[in-house]
C-alpha cells in the first residue's frame, strides 16, 4: 500500500534546473573550467553542490584546498539567491498537485538543494506546511545516487507520524527528474516515479512510472501498483 510520497525539489517542484546549470557553469568558469550543458546533465545534474564541485575539480585535475569547496558553494548560493529573489520559479502545476496530494499522504522532500533555498521557495509559495520533513544537502552526508537522503526522509516521517508499525521503504513513492535520483530511490528500496522535466523519457526508463508533468500523474494507477 502506498503510504507516503517523497519529492525531489529542483526539477520537480522548482523549475530551476536551468538556473543551477547557469550558475554552476558561471562559478566554474571563474575557476577557468568550462562546463557544457550536455556534460552537466550527464555528470552533475543529480549531484548536490558539494559533490558537483568536487567532481568538476577532480576531473580537471585541480587541487582542492581546505575551504575551497565551501567557498564555491557559498558563491553559487549567493548568485542563486539574488537571481530568484523576485522570480516565481515553481512549476505551474506544483502547488495544486502538492496540496491535493498532501490531503491523502504525508509528504517529505529529499534533495541536494540547500535547506535555505528550499525553505525560501516553499515559503513564498505557501507550501511549507505540507512538508513536515525536508532533507536538504546539509542533512545528508552522502549525495544522490546514494540512498541516504531518502532513508532519512522516511525515518523523519516515521518519527513525525509515530505510526506503529512504522512505514517501510517499499510503501513510499519517490518523485524524481534525474537518472541519479531514480537510482538512489531504488537503492533505498522505494518505488520511483520520474517526470520528464530534465531528461527525455528514453533516459528515464529505469523508473517504475514516467509522466510528463505533475498534473499528468495518475495516482490511482500508481496506487494499484503498490497493491500487487
């Protein structure tokens, strides 16, 4: 039985993956490294900022000095906060889908985004109340495709709900937009639904379900899959 839903954030709720690419590429260009969009989608899109910067520096054989990664993360975050301060970046169907879904299931977020970025965007959209558990980049040591963030979100929901017996990973649906996200959800033992916001359908075929947008999700169809 489907008992809870965990959302990715960037590319699912916030329509900001192009912004993250732009700013990641900008910060790396300031380090003298060019990041093409195809390379970003293939290697970095599913990673949190820490892992993305570490990977880019390592691939370009750059030394990582103490504090360097933190400075790059902060620089990108500053650019991001300024850029979105007066911009509505929620997907058009996100708010309605979240509100209707929250009426039936407990919700959580498991994301590589910074918690302050998640909170700012959800707060501006009056959606914070629907997510009692938010696992952002600061709350997971291992980034996606490691399953840590999903398992921490499930643990948080179980602590919040205090249900006996607690929910199992196999009773949770994850909504993702990336290949790495799908892998991470499956490694956590969860069912994964992919949205084609960031990758074409043919690259998301390992997901259990694929839809083109949140508004097109057929939750009745998904629920039946959990009953088999």
